[in-house]
C-alpha cells in the first residue's frame, strides 16, 4: 500500500509541477495582450490548470494521506512531516483561493477584450503566487527527501 501511494505521490508531483512549467512557457510565448496568441495561451493555461494542475495537486494530497495512513505516522509527532503537511496545506489554499481565480479572471478579461489594469493585476497575482507555490513545492521536495530533525528530543534526566 505504501509503495503504491508513493508511486501515486510522484505521479501527482509530476502532473502538478510539470503543468506549472507548461503555464510558464505558455505565458512567455503568449505575446502581447490583444494578440490572438495571447487569448489562446490564456485558454491553454486555464485548461491545463483544470485538467493537470488541480488533479495533480489532488493526487499529491490523497496519496500523501495514504502514505501517512499506511506508515502509521503522525505528523504531530514528526517535525519534518508536520512542516511538510503544513506546506502542502499552504499550497492548496494558495492554489484554490488565489492562483486559480486569478487565472480564470485573466482569461475572462482577455476573452472580453479588456486589456487594462485589471488584466495586469490578475496576471501578476497568478504569476507572483505561482512563484510562491513552485518555491514552496521545491522546498517540500527537499524536506521530504532529507527529513531533517526540526525539533530536538529532550533527553530524559533521572
């Protein structure tokens, strides 16, 4: 069970991070607001978010919970794991409440032909909070690989 969950965890990570790097490329090649390629890139980003990024994040969270259950580990007792779970929660909140709505808003504005300050703000929010997600994801990967001792155990004195 644990190995199957770990496989799914790596698959979810691949979907999540890979789609984000795809968003970066699409955004960089989009051209100026108003170009047909800009609207097509925004549509691609929204679709990739819906079909790859969010399912990848869901798979990461579900498989992480499965690994916790299979290994019978408590995140409250293991410092690095508590930090890992907390970081995953931050990524989930950031994605659900900032990045996805900003991306949808940017697409809606571009589709409506509104290329002003509102579009710029939406894209900046998506980009800025996206950078935070990628940075936090890379930090969580390192945390999961190295599993540092975050809290020192106190030696029992008799």
